[in-house]
C-alpha cells in the first residue's frame, strides 16, 4: 500500500525486464537460436558495411538501402564507443543500453508521487519489447525510441527539451517529428526547428550526400508485410503474375498494379496528415497526457498507411504507448493492448513464419490479416478516443490547457 513517501517499489518490474532482456541477449549472441531467418544479419552485414563507409567521412551514396536521415550515421558509428568489442557485439550492447534507458525513464516517471502517474506504461515496455523477439536489438530503432520516450517525458515541464530531442530523433529516423503534433505553445516547435537546422547544417558541411536518402525513399515499392501487400498476397492465388524480390533493402512485390497500390498508400498517408491537421485545428483541451496520446495516434496513422511495415516499426508504437499509459488520465489503454497483441503476431510473421509470408501461403496471409487488422483497429480506436478527449469532451467547464503544477511535480520533481 502507498505511504507518505510514495508507492512501494515494484521489484517485479526490474526483475521481469532483466529476465526478458537476458533472453533477448542470448538470442542475438546466438547462445540460443531463434526460429526463422537470422535477424542479426542487418548488423553483421548491412550496418557494418555502412560503418566502414561512414568512418571515411561520407555517406554510402552508391547504396540504395541507405534510406535514413543524416544523424542515423551516429547510430551506425556508435559501436566505435566500445572498441574492445567486435562491431556486432558492441551494437547489441548499445541496443540493450538504449532499452535500459527507456525502461529507467518510464519507471522513474511512473513512480513519482501523486495520483496522475502509473506504472502501467512501464509494463507496456517490459512486455512489448520481448514480444518482438531479437529483431529489437538487431535494428537501431530501439535507440530512436529511447530518444522519443525521453522527449515526451521531459516535455511535460520543459518544452524546449522536447523540441530538441524531437529534432534529434527526426534526424535519426524522421518519425519522431510527430512528437510535436500535440504540443502547445511555440517553445517546442522553435527549439525543434533550431536544433534540426543546426544538426542538418553540421552534416551537410561535413559529410557529402546527407540527404540522398530522400530519393531512395521515394522509389520504394509495396513491402510484403504492409497493409497494401494483402492485395497481392490474395491476388497471387488468382493468377497475378508479379514477383516477390529483395528491392531497396526490403522484400517487396514487383509487377502489374504495384505502382497503383503504392500510390493509394501514399494517398492514405496524405489523408492521415489531413486528419491530424483537422484534429489540431479543432482540439481545445490539452492535458498533461495529450502530447503523448497525439504522438501515439500520429505514428499509428503513418505506420498503418505506410508502403512498408517492418517489424521494428512496432518498437516505436510500444514506446509511445508506454509513455501514454504512464499518465493515469490517458485513454489509450485499449489501443496499447492492441499494439501488444500485434507485436505477438509480428514476431510470428517475422521471422518465425516469414517464408510463409513471402510465399503467400494461407498461414502467412492469416498472420498478416490479424497483425495489420489489429493496427488498423488500434488506429481507429486511438483516433476516436483522442477526438473525444480533446474536441468533443462532455465537460463544458473551462479546462486548463496545460498540466497543473501538481501533475507536473509528480513527473519531474
């Protein structure tokens, strides 16, 4: 029971985190073999090859699989911080460290005294990450997600810190720019613009080809795990004559009508942006949890409508859902649960049964229908809840547009 000094420390949380992460490390270090294709090859082959190019002072301009903003070079070069380890070993250790930082930040926030916070969000992170399997430690997305978690938690009282960290995250992998969707005032946006300009300038001046990734992203097709890919998975059973090939760094459909489906996906992304703009114009109530809820909703929208839904994208959603549920007032409980279940089906479709997905077997299609269906349901549910909480809320009384001092104190004191 809670006392004057705050709630009793939940020792089961760090124990569960430690045991689950130990298991992940045993898989990436290949003490145990995880079923399906080797997910660590991106580190040992792709990342390490990029590392060799980046350390010469230029971006991998001749490699179309380099599709990341310039600060991604920092993540790829980061294993140099541990020169006593091999590149892959150092990368896994740093991914583990990023996971630990995110866990620590969420736990610190969830245990602050007061009624406005909860450890529900910590459980989302503890459970969601291992559900995705060793893929989490084999991509640098967990590092970006740790930055996003820090940004949203800091933004409760320090909007400029939110802006700077959102800019850093966007320069690592674009999507953290959406952390600013639900912020009020100009401090966060101004700090983000200044930080992004500064980071971009440094890379443009110091390393050629900093923004070549924009062209490579433009030319991507429909990846086999995306929502739009279901059209071709089903069409293959009815005579569609296209192919499944490794293209632009992912397994994609190539053939008749792929460009049409890819265009429709881009249109849906445009509609998602329009909905977010409409919400932002109509919203009148911004509470302590609104920035996190809006960021979660925005990333759900752009993930679900994307031409590519790689397994590591679910790490972003787990991190943002965790931040939402740190706040007791957040209504994102059900969307968060849907994302956690989607993580389970994600590890089933990749890597465990990825061969079935590529071959468009009944099992592969069923796994994708369930996983993508859960993401669509989470997106729609989160959108409805966000709208009700900020636009069509029932309380006609004026509501403060920012966190109360007591709420702020509970997170940051």
